[in-house]
């Protein structure tokens, strides 16, 4: 049976001496086993050659930041223009990674400092990040956790994960848990099922999220078995990490469809990368392809100040320019929130073009995406209330529990789906009285 494309078939033949069929090309374990981790193999598979000086610099780069690319992701590279290819730039090392800018930091987000127990980052009041894997199917060259890439000695064990779960269990304010890594989908189905099951025993955990790049770099990991397991743990949200429209292939679409069909809400977190997607046209195409595949563009990240990423960073003005090209020019749900994850652990700070021009006590002056300047009249009869934090005396409706559907009575109540009553019994029924007496 042939591989999807002649390029993939030829690539698979070079990688493995065994007969390569569609079934093992689409086997995520086969893809992991044949991960490309050295420069010579990349040269052989892509039919390219690096000069002696460049090769030496590349080898020096790999001593600090290792290389790992899945055959699938490598097959997406346009060999006719490989140096400018967005897939190549995200997957293959650059000597620029050894150029440490004076503003670069090993841990720019202070994740380690905001870690009350190993594996947990507790930055925001009601949610935590639980790191359950330190390995990925591919080492992205723009990874904000480059300090941990390939560190197989620090892969969290079961005891470490249990310690993180115990912290969540003993911290009632936490209602939202994000499973991250590395890539959580690098774990086996059973092991991930165990983690999700443990978290679901905690009453105050309302939502569980998983951050994964598998649909981008190894979509075959998203199997029917994996999705069936995930479906047991709703409400579950999954965020992906597509950075360029060319990454949304037939196989990626199939992976996304499996998860969406299982009722899993999908979001996407894109990193703004110089030479990859720092173009309004590219970004608009990306968000359109995402929503077409039922993925909501969630964040557009300004590239972090991690060491070795300075060649990927753009000015903030480039991000604002891209947002100007999206807001008002496409559907609102296609527009991500542009953020800087603040150095020092300050969290995500949203950035947006300035649409508020001026304001007074009774009027605001605004501009729209076309440059049209307009005004909004403030209400003349609004009675501003002073909040003294005495909620028991507040006149606002502060009963925030779900409303009960109690309108139906009689036969209508029996016909309704929201009421568990199965029969109506007249008063003074002797049989009911005997039950009560017993």
C-alpha cells in the first residue's frame, strides 16, 4: 500500500531497510523509533549538503541543543527551497541558537520559582500547570523550555506526578489543571488515563487541559484508542501548536477531526517567529485553516526571551501589525489574543491595537479597523454604586448556582427530561402510609 505522497514513500525507504507500508508509516511508534537525530541523516534524506564550516557550527549547536525530527514532519519540507521552508526552520538547528543575547534567560517565565512542588507551576490564582513529561516527538528550535530539552534524567516519575496531584488535591482554589511537558501525548494511553483519572477524583477540579504538538509533528499519535480514552474524562480541552498553514496536512486534519468528533474543544497557540510566520497573509491563512478544522485560535505568543531564540524574535510592532490585519478583517472567533508571557513570571499580558482614541465623562471617541472615527455616548442616568464588599446586603442577584428547572407540574413534569419523578401519588394513599410506618 503506498504512502500518502511520493516524497513520503521515498523518505521512508531511505530511513528503513524494511518494507515500508502505509500501516507502519502511520504507526507513531515506528515514527518515534526512526526519529532523525543527526545532521548526516538529514542531508541524506533531503538530498542536501552542508559546507564544512557550516557543518562544524551545526555540530557545535547540537552539543547544547539536540536534534530530533519525526520522519513525518521532515517529509513536509520543500526541498527546492529548504533554507526558507517554515518546517525546516522550526525543526533543524541554526548556529544562531548559540548567540546568547544579553537579555536572554534560561527560565524567562520563572516557572521554576513559581513551583511549590516539582512538576507544578502555580502562577495564576485558580489554575496550575502540571508537567507530566519532559520529552517530545520533536525538539522545536523555538522551545521556551530549551533548558530541559532532551533531559531524559529529569523525566517525572510516578511519585513526582502523584506529589503534584496531591498539591492540587490539597489546594481547593485550583479549578483548572493544564497538563504540559514536554508533550503529554508521549505517554502511553494507560499512563495518561491514570493521571486523568486521579485528577477527576478531585472535586474542585472543574476543567482539565492538555497542551500537545502531536497533531502538528506526529498526527498518527492521535489514534482512535487514545481519543476513546480521552473522551471518558470530559470536560477536557486540548490546545495544539500550529505555526504555519503548511503544517495543516491531510493527516493533521484527520487527527483534529477525531478529537473534535469526540466532543473535545480544540484551541491553538501560535508563536510569532521571524522567518516563519511574521506575515499578515500567512497568519490570516493559518487562522482560517484552523477554524475550518474546528480549532479556535487561542493565543498568538510573542517569542519568549529564552536563550538561543533571539533570531526568532520579532518587534512587538510586527505582532500589532498582524492583529490589525485580523481584527475586523475576519470573523471574531478567528482572531487570537496576542500576548507577551511576561519575563519574571508576570503571566500573559494581552496586546491589541489601540481603538480607544479619547474619552470624557460623557463620551468616548473610537476608531474601527477601517480607520473610521466614531463616538459612543455614555448613559446619562447611570447610578454608580459603591461596593463595600458586604455581599449579604447587596441588591444584585448573587445567587450564582445553576437555576433549577421547576416550572413543570403534573403530567408535564412526568414528560419532562429534567425531573427524576416517575409517578404521581394521591394524598392519603394507604400503601405509601404503610411504607412510611415501616
